[in-house]
C-alpha cells in the first residue's frame, strides 16, 4: 500500500512537472525603442500597434495609456477624444499578447510589460522633451505602472493616473482561489476559460459592453497561464505599493466587481507618505470597474483633465466631482 501511494505521488508530481505555463518573453535588445504614428517598436524589435489622439497644435500635456487585461489600445478611444479637446495628446499601444500585438492570448511576463512601459515612455519623452508626460493605466495597465514606478529605474514621467489598478494579489485572495490556480497552471495551462456564468458587471454602460463582445480584438476566452501571469503581476503591484511615490491620481468605483475593495484599501494603506498635493485618491459612488467608459465617464474624465492640467502647471486643485473628498472608510474589507 505504501509503495502504491508513493508511486501515485510520483506520477502526480511527474504530471505536474510535465505541464508548465507558456510565457512568450521578449527577445534580446537589438535597437532603441521608437514611436511611429501607428506603432511602438520595443527594444527587441517587436512592433506593438499604437493609437493616438492628438490635439490641434502643440499639446499641453501627453498621456501614455496602458489598457487592461484582455483589452487593447482602443479602450482609450473615448478618453483620448475627450482629452484631445482639452489640449492633451494620448498615446496607447497594444501590450504584448493583446489586441493586434504578436502572440495574442499568451502572457509575456511582468518584466516584459514593465520594460515596454519604460521604453515607450523614453520614446515619448524624446518626442516631447518639454511637455509634461503622464502614464495612465487601467486595471492591468495600472498594475504595470505600479510595478514600474515602485521598482528600480522607474520611467521618466511626471505622474501617473491609475484607474481601478489591478492589485488583487494572492495574499488578499482566499485559499481556494490560490490553490485552484496553482493546480490549474501546472496541469492545464493551455485551457481557455471565459467569464460566462460569473455574474460580474464590469460597467453599467451596456452598449459599450456589447461593442466589446463583438470586437474580435478583445479576448473572450483566456488561457490559464495568462491568468496566472496576471496574478503574478498583481502580486508585484501590491507589493510595490510600499515604494510607489510619483505624483498620482488614483481612481476607484464603489461598484467595482472586478477588483475587490479589500485589496484596493490594502494598496492605498501601503502607499508611502508624500508631500501635500502630490497624490489624490478619488472614490466614485456610482463607478464600476471601467470608470472611464461607464455611463458617468464624463465625470471621471473631467477629473482627469483638471488633474493633468493642474500638475502640468505645478499646481494642485480639488477635483470637480468631489470624489477625492470621500473617505477610505467606504472601502470595506469585503470580497477578498
């Protein structure tokens, strides 16, 4: 019997070892990064499709926007058009494995996404040397920004805008989720999962959600190893909150069903002290996860425009919505 148990255990561990997550890591550095009208070329020569929304004349500020998980650069169409009217240029690229970028559906690794952000920021800084430059990240994009700015050699930007940053790391998950992910990524990393049946509402803008469902560039079924990679990134983002110090506008919706309140509050409590006026946290009572595309998106975009304009002048102003006056006590530690 003991022999049978040991044999079964050996077979199990052999099966686990045989299946490993597939990570499409970048190649070696071969050139300097560059920005073209329709693409950002990373340092390994990978071409990542890019969209841009430019105002008439020289911009007052530039935003480099990072989309969320399974989304792509088109996520910033509405915000880019709105900010263009405020004199702000917005650039957004499809991150590796998403949209029309190479290796669609595969994870590239936290370091790859952080390195691409550094390189794209450097290319935009070279193109706009005297213009304030901000990084705006939504969900996964916010986690990439936190990992980059909380770590060594942060991008040379003037500030960040984090829209519902993905900080639901393992230490804030219940054990059933972490165990299920551990087993799944070691047995069926290739399996594709959908969100059907989860009864999660990412936004109250149903027409926008219908468009996303019809968009062939939005990933509908996700590889298990890509989910594992995202959780690794969220681990890193939550951990690096302790050293995340750039001027920042951090936005969160009370109705967010994607990133729970508990991890978000944990992240905010870990942030290091900064001088007055350096950081604003805005909590929207009617906001969902996709704040900049919700039905009340204009409220959020107005706040972003005012914050960017003020920090571009070295000033600090309260947000028009008043969402920055809401206390952190609304972020009850529930759901993770």
